[in-house]
C-alpha cells in the first residue's frame, strides 16, 4: 500500500475541500496518471440532492478534461474519514467502468482500513459501449 501513499494523502487533502452542507460527509479522490500527473476531486453537493457530484467523478472528469484517457491512468484513490470505507456509489461505478481500464487499481482508505480493488470487481457484468456494437 506504500506505493499508493502519495495519492491517498492527496485524496485526504482534497477531501478538505468537499462542499457538503447536507451530508457533512467529506470524500476525496486523486487520479495518478502514468506520466505522474495528479488530478484531485472532492464531493460537491447541491440543494437539489441528485445533482451532487461525487469526489471520484470530479477527479476522473478532471483527468479526462486534461486530455488523459483510461490507458493513461495508473491508479485512483478514494478516501473518507467515515467508519467504513467509502466505496463508489452505483452511479460512480457506471462512470468508472466507462473511464477506467478493468484492472486499474482503485485504492480505498479511511485512515483505519485500506483496500485495493478494481472496477471489474466493483461492477461485474456491466453494461458498456461493447454492448452497443
Ligand atoms: N460520496 C462520494 O463523493 N463518493 C463516494 O464514493 C460515496 C459518496 C458523496 C456523495 C455525497 O456528497 C456524500 O458522499 C454522501 O453520500
């Protein structure tokens, strides 16, 4: 896990920027690219709750907005200070299956527990662009 300590730390730092007046639950994320660029995200909530953007979506959209694509991404960290690990919500899993390679490490941490997973494990039998071919 030492290998990912840098992106875990950056994700915790990003979580401090979360805008969470409704849940008061801060989440941070950090994408590391293969050429060593970092893209962070925090959750940003809205009074119309469904418009909330999760931390990991904000981080990966930042990477894509800067021209990076799934094959350029080394790993993503997603962190919170909750009692349990903040695993991506269903909507984020669908976004991640589109924008990450199947086995790209997704590193989860809440300071107490750390786990490395990937989108294949989080969203098996997913619906993707291959299904539209
Ligand atoms: N949230 C994230 O940002 N990422 C996750 O992986 C889980 C949930 C946010 C959405 C909302 O702002 C708050 O956490 C509570 O659901």
